[in-house]
C-alpha cells in the first residue's frame, strides 16, 4: 500500500490539494491501494477560498513507495509565504533521504526549497513566481513555462490544474499509462495541455484532442502497449478502416501513427524501469521488444 501525505500550509489553494487528491483517490477506487492523509502544524487550516480544513498533527510512518505532496498557497511573493516549521522541513528531507518522493504544486515549491531539496535539481512553479524562486534558490535549476518537472524523486508543478497533470504522471510511472488513462477518463480530463517537456507522460501529451475514435484506439494501446497490436486489429477494434484510423490518429496527435504512439509508450515505460535499476535488455523485454536493439534505437532518436 502506498501512502500519499499532503502537507497543508495556511492559505493553501483548494484545487492545488483537491486535484492531486482526486487522482490518487480515483486510482484507489480502481484497486490500487492508496491511503491519503493530511498533515499540518495546526489542527484547523484556513484556505485561500475560505473553507477551513481539519488536519492531523503527527506524521504517518512513510517508506520509499510513499509520497509527500505540498499544495500551493495564496501569496503575492514567495518571500511572504506562510511559516513552514523546522519539523515539517525535516520530515520532507528525511522522507526523500529514505528513498521517498516529494512533490509540490504551485508555490509549494517554496517548501521544498526551504528544505534544501531543490538544490542542484530541475524544478518549476507558477509563472508569476518563477523568477523569484530562481533568485531565492540559486542552486536550483528553474525550468520556466512547463507544466511539471521530475528530477531525482523531486517533482514540481506549475500550479492549480497542473497538479492534476503531475499526479497523473506519477500514476503513469507507477502503474503504466493504461491506469493513468483510466483515471483521467473517469475524471473527464482527456483534454490536457501540452507540457513540451520530456517528463510529461505520453498519455497526457497526445490526448489533447476530442476525436473519440482515436481515444478508443489509444485506450487499447495504453492497456496493451507491451503486446503486439497490428494496425488491422486495432482498426477493426474501433470500427474503422486502417487508412481512416491512420489519418485520424495522425491528425489528432500532431503527426504520430499508432505504431509510433505505441513505441513512445514503450520507451517511456522502459526509461522508468532503467531509472529504477533495470538493464536495457531487461527493460526492453518488459515493455514488449524482442531485444534491446529497438529500444537503443528509440533512445538514441530521443537524444
């Protein structure tokens, strides 16, 4: 079971919290064991929208598979952000040091910065305070105008709705693109903004369209990306000709054929496996390639 712990700071934005919480709650409803908890330095936390939230004061026991998320808060400048106590900063550092993942939404990157977790890592935040984040934490590599970044188990997002993108990305890397697509579909968030960032899940980058035929084809590819799925079988499954499917698919995804989309899914999953210690050969076979040759070619093409 994975534990998702949200660190609540006074003045937090409700959507910064509710968006990611809904993603993991929906995944739990589909049989993936997530437990959500809400921690703060005070039992009643005011929000920017005026709805107070009740939180626990003690931290649950967290392991490497667990996640801490810091939602953003209302602040004209990061320098005017609410106080984040030493115990909370230490909890963030300790969790990351034990192999866990920490994430932030919007101004929540400030909390990670205060904990020293942005030093030497790529990160982002809301466009209004990106420059200030770079000034406050000169050792951080602030990436501007992207939805989210992921670097060494430190994941940051631009804010508000992009917290949903961040959470879906984490679901995709943990459980594969089919699960993330299932969650996104249940939440009715097919139309995603493009991140133009390598960390962005292919399920998100190429779902920014309204073509139901292509969505159904992508659902099949997401679910069976590691299996052979020839174009004739895929076209028959969605009820159109091969030529029509290729035309619709290419138009909807901005130039990708169904095969190229499947290869992108395989490459993304293979990169995740390699980053977690798998060999190139092992990752290649795990995602459906007969051997490492094609995976190496795809990786070289992405460089």
